[in-house]
């Protein structure tokens, strides 16, 4: 099952907090950043899908 928007946001928030705390080493920080970017793209896709749906329904 595909994660929800809220689940993706929670994961991204957790990564941001880890990166802000400077508790990760360089390699783990890079991996976390890359994961965050992947999550960001998924979130953007979900938001675009929601926008498209709202626009479609508004045109009906």
C-alpha cells in the first residue's frame, strides 16, 4: 500500500530534525538528504494530484 501524504510528511520531518541536530556523520547525512529529496518528490506528486482533482471537480 502506498504511504499517505501525512506519512510522507512525518518521515520528511523526522529526517529534517535529524539533519538539524548535526548528530549524523557525513555519510549518514548524505543518505538522509537523498532520502529527504525522494520524499519531497513524492510529496510534490501527491500535492499535484490533489490539485488536479480539485481543479477537475471545480470545472464540473
